C-alpha cells in the first residue's frame, strides 16, 4: 500500500511548487501593519480552510475589511496579541475587539451585516439542523492533514475517503437541492463545508489509491461533483478558490516541512 | 501520590451509594413512552452535565416540555432513533423534529421562546465573546471523567484543577460582575458552564490531594465560591441542582461500572 502511494505522490512531488502569492505574508520579526481607522481586519492565511470559511462569508455579505495574511510557518510575534494560540482566522473589529474561531466569526459577520440577506435560514429548526450538519460533516471528513503532518509516506486514507464520499453523497441525495442549504444560493452551511469540499480532489489524489478524482466522483458520487460545479459558480467561492493542483502542491509542501 | 488518593477515595467509597431517583429511568427493552400531542420532549439523564445545560435553559425560559429520563448504562433501543449516537440531551419538537448537542439545543430554545428575555446579551460582540468563553472554559476544565472511566485508582488531577481554578478565578476577577454574563441574572454563558462548576467540589474531592474543597476555594479562589453561591440562588439552578456528595457518589459509581 505504501509503495503505490509513494509512486502516486512522486508523480506530483516533481511538479515545481511555488507559492509566489505567499511571499508577502507577514512573518516572524515583522512589524504589525498599521490599522486604518474605522475598518475591521481579518488575519488570515491563504490556504487555511478555516480562514477561508470566514473570507467566504465576508465576500458573500460584502463585509468591509482589511486582509492581513500571515506566514503560519513563521508566525509574526504580534499574531499572539490577536489570539493567544497564534491561530487564524482572527477578526479585529473597528474598535480593536477581537474574535477567533471560524464558526464564531462567520456567525458574527452574518448577524452584524445586511439583515435582508442572512446566510442562516429563517426557519429556526432548519438553522440549527444546518449547524448540526456542519459538525457532522467535520467529523466525517477524512482527518487527512494530521496524517500528512506525520511526515510518513503512508498517508493512505482510502477507506475514510470512501466512507466520507458515501456519507456526503447520501446527504445531498436526501436534500435534493442545488446547495446543501437551499436551491437559490449557498447558505451558511455551504460556506462552512466548502473549504473542505474544495480540498477533496487533493485528498483523493494524495491520500488514496484512486488515480482520477473527477472520474471517481462522476462514477460514485455524481451529486458531489454537481455540487462542486454549482458552488464554483458562486461569486464568493470564485473569489477565494484555489485549484486542486495548488492544494496538492501546498499539502505536499506541508508534509515536507513537517519532515524536517 | 496514588496511595494518598486511594485513601481519600476509600473514605468516600464506603458511603452507601443509592440513586433511588434513577430507578425509574427508561432502560434497555423498555417501550418508548407515548408522546403527548403538541408538547416537546427532552431526553435526558439526571446526572449528565450536558443534559443539565439544556434543562437550565428550559427552566430559565419556562419552555414547556415533557422530560424523558433514560438509563445511560442500559440505553433503551429507541434512544438511537432519537439520536443515532445514543447520546443525551435530545430535543424532540412538537412536530417530531429532532435536535441534539447541548449548545445547539440551548441556543434553539433561547431563540424560539420569550423574545423579551433572551439569555444571550443584546450586544453582538459580547454574545460571541461569551460563546468563545464557553469553548475556552470547556478546554480548561479538568478532563476528569475520562480519567475516572479509566477505572484506575490514580485519578490525580491536582495540577489540572489548580490551573483551572486560577484560570476561572482570574476570569471572574477581570469581569467583576455577579455572574459571568451580567450583574442582574445568569445568562447563557452561565448556564453553559454551571454544570461543570457544580461538579468542581466533586472533582476537587475525588481527583486532588486537597482535603476540603470549600476551604481551598475560600483561600485560593474566593470569587469562584461567591459565584457558586450566587448561582445557587437562581431558580433554574435550584431546580436542577445536586449536592457535591451526590456528584461524588455518582462519579464513584461510574468508576466502579467501568472497572467491571
């Protein structure tokens, strides 16, 4: 099992990995950028799925903010003043008040902005059912990154991925709507799970023995593929999207870093 | 360390443990009780802190429900139809719709009832700051039950308990309010953390080398003791309260069960 994985990884590891767009991130030793008066800030890292949740909601709600990207591998010292755990995302409000945790920031932004376009459903039971689904989705999603960070070549998660695909496909088939939350447009639940759906091709490519993720999904989980296509048409998703190849390259670079 | 613990445990283990009030709980093989039309139900277990969260909010909001207590050691088969994980609390709405997870049910009940008396603060930032505190509290609270369930005599959690007491005392001193959430009456944050504060005497008595929890708190954490006194005057808390001795006896019975 290890060998076939290693070979599939070797195919991709030879691709030149360059993340030019990460080079200007604030890093260790940097000075904290000056805060513009009257504007909130979001501290983020471009390839963090939790930060992406917040950026999706901020985009969808036209929330006005300054973006401060940090280097998570060499965190600036002042990041720990924003969140003692040194994690992103962090939301810094106009008055300097701070919130962290993606689900909390996402709900805050939704509640604080544009009352006519709430991302949670109006129906109260449906709202809380969707919050439960986000938790259930997080539990079912293959715990891939932790395995990758172990630095081992053996990051086979085939069984986990197959269970997850079955779980999510069945959920989509029961709901029978264009998005998880509704037919019209993505709702909070969609933005909370999307960053992980976006990474599913990378997880399939790197962590399983399946060679072609698109073919595998079209044969085994056509509703997931359809959902991905629908989500990619959403302006907020488009604005924050990276390709499967970028996710693959980034995850490989994470593994390399943890190997050192 | 193990010896002194064992001896302190022996002092309490000889007390006759009887939980008459648990004897009528629905158990394996039982028939699900009939649902009264138009009334919600809460599936609970009297000594589960997560279920207590929900009962506190239901009491504080005068939420109308039928209580169904189950035997968690011998779960009725029909409990898994209410929640596939067989956990409590579960809220079953009038129309049969189901919600689980204590924080989700608590927020649902608060939002669904008595708009003039919301348990979350009106100030949006404060609301989400309190949600963060509930998470932080849960992380800081000694992971006591898991250790107890290991069945070992060595359940020393002195260091964890001391760190937790420092953390919570410092939080109360910064807030400088009668309750965590406000001066007037307990808010959502208070009801979410209370079940664990209520069990703190039991955790101190069973899991540390400290002989007298009340004296220890009055010397080292007077604000926690004051907070406990204030909370015990609240009608919702009064209605759902068990004594430190009951918690001690119950936790010992949990350990005995896991030893078998």
